[in-house]
C-alpha cells in the first residue's frame, strides 16, 4: 500500500488503522450487543486503533 499511495507513512498507517476500526465496528455485535451502541466503547476502541496505527508507522 505504501508504494501505491503518495502519502506520508504516519498518515497512511493511521488512516488504515482507523479505517479498519470503522469498517469492522458493526461486527462487534457478534460478541457483545451492548458495545455497539456504547459511544464510550467506540471512543476507547478508536483511541486504541489510533495508537496502534502510530506504533506501526514508527516500526515501518
């Protein structure tokens, strides 16, 4: 993906991590239905995915 996109590596890693999070969030209902409607759970997962994306960008 890095070779295809002419984007800074940090921004690319962050965008991919957050994109994955938003795309897969509805599937959390398979595990726990209450979490899907919880804004706090969504915010916490968003923060973790953003942190994960930034860590990946440092390792890349």
